[in-house]
């Protein structure tokens, strides 16, 4: 029986193993072929082409992706300004169209506009049809349309409550019902006539809505408009520039075409500081130099803001021209490049453009602002507690008699007074500094 299955022997014929030298030779030859793109690697173009075509682009993509993710993590999402069709100015649209409070009606929390219903508490909008279903005034179904009946659209069938609510009569035929489209048009349907306008008027339901869910103001076609913010929230307001070109009445910077604005959702907004503070800035360019020349002279700054800024000439250009034509002859001082000045800005951000200046600047600004804040707190503590600390120091070592009166000449204050009295230049009749006469209670 064992011979039928090849016998019962245990002899195994292993393949012949390569010698060390032969194996090393083949390995090195394969590596050289890979580098050159020869032999079995002829179709690859060699290692250099593989790196150039595949690995290098992948590394660049990965590196840029990591940078983009880090930037978005720190700064948050960004939004590009759009043009307000009504005013022609550029700004950020704010949520849904503005919604004046509805007049009293069956559902004054809601406002109708252009086929949609808006919840005035949350600002969320929904189609008229879906709102009818939510209120129990209709049920939602689906309808096939088109020549091949391959397009499905929603349709809404008024319930008995819906008919009663809008003062409408249901059709005489059992299968005939008044229906409402998603845009608020009424239609009737029957197996004999198909769809047609209800009572010859497709706007009955919309008219009912206008009476209950709109204000008097909204009866004008332009009553509901999109709200816009036209000033840049990332640039601190400068009241001295109020009303000038590029600023609103409060000195806030107005948007211009192409501006991209941070939404304030980044890690820097979470950890802060988000308020402006004083930091040291180095005058690093000719632009900074002549801007500081104007800002450092009160009369020049007032003249520029009143007479020059409306012409859109930059402060640096006007400052350079003024210094050359008048300022130098008048002996006005021109700040030197490399000189340090103090400016107010949010840590890490340019106060004029709102642009992020980098992590190094952010770290330096935060450290400086925190140190300045700590010094301010220390000075405040000295003002509030300094007198108490001095009195406590003077009372150290004071001795008291049985009646609780301080013994003259004891304690730090008494010792110092005695030393002054006995000193070579002290008057012999100088009265010693006395400690508080009574023991503190």
C-alpha cells in the first residue's frame, strides 16, 4: 500500500544553493541595472527617471499638502468677498436674506419669500411644499413627467386641513384633489383632464401666504435683500481715519475686490490673544520710514488725513515728497531704517492689511505683549499694596511693653534711625524714627 503513494521514504532533494560570491554578484548587477535602466529594468528608464517622474512630484504634493493643512489649522477657513448687486460694494454675505419680523398671523415665526419659508428664530429656510407638510397642511408625493415619464419631481397634495386653511373646496370627483407645486402654484388633477390651474388662478396659495407670512414692507419686490458686512473684521478700526477713502464712518477698513478674509475659526483664534496690543516694530524699509515720518509728526498726520488721503496718495509717497520739498529744510527728523518703534496690532498680524506675518513674529509679539502685561500688573500691585508692604517692613522686630506700646528704638525702623543719629554727618538732635506707638491689631 505505501508504494502506491510514492513509498514511505523521507529523503528530500533541496535545490542547489548559490555561493556567497555568485549571489552578491547578481545582487550588485541588479542594482546597477536599476540605476541605468538596463536588463530587467530596461522599461523603467532607470532610477533617476523613476525619482523624477514619480517620487519627486509625490514628495512635493505631500509637502505642500502638509503646509496647507497646517496653515488652515492655524488660521482657519477663508472666504472671498463678493459684490453686493444693490450697493455695488464688496462684502461678505451674512446668512439668509434679511427677514423683518412678520406681522401677527397664524405662524408669525415664519416669513415667506420667493417660494421659500424662513424660520425667523433660526434663519433656516425650506421650500413652501415641505413647510406645508411640516405644518400638516399637505402630504408629499412624487410625480413622473416628461415624454418618457422618466423624470420624478415632488408634488404636494393638500390635506383637509390645508383646504380649510386656505378656504378651498376639494374637487367633486373622488380622485380629483387640489395640489400645490414646490413653488406654491395650485393645480387640480383628475384622470380625465390631467393637470390644470385651480379655478383658473395658479397664484391663489401665494396670495394667501402674502397676507399671513409677510410684512407690509415685503410687498415690494425689493423688500427682502441679502445682508452684507462691508468692513474687514481682521483689521483693527482706526477712528482717526473715519470717513476717509477706504474706511467707513467708524474708521473700519472697507473691503475691496479680491480680498480674502479669515473666518476666525483657526487655532490662533482659539488660543489668542485676539485683541490688539503694543509691540516693538523695526523700521525695515523706505515705506516704513516715511510712514513713520508722517505718523510721528502730529501736524503732518492731520494734514495728510484731511487733505491728502482723499486723493488716494499713499502716506509713504506723500511723506517722501514732503520731506524732500519741505521737511528736510525745516529740520524735521527722518526716522532711520533699523530704528525700533511701538505699534498697536494683534500679535502676528499686520495692522494695515490683516495678513499673517508668520510664526516667528507671532511668538515674538506674544512674548512681548505678555511681558508688558506682567509689568503693568506688577506696577498696579505696587500702587495698591506698596504702602502696606513698607509698613509691614518697618514693624519687623518692634518690641512692645506690657501696655502694648512700642518701645522706642526697637525694630528695623528704630535701628535705622539710631544709626542715622549716630552717624558722622548726622545732627545730634535728630529725632529717631519712631515705630507705630501701638501694637497692630
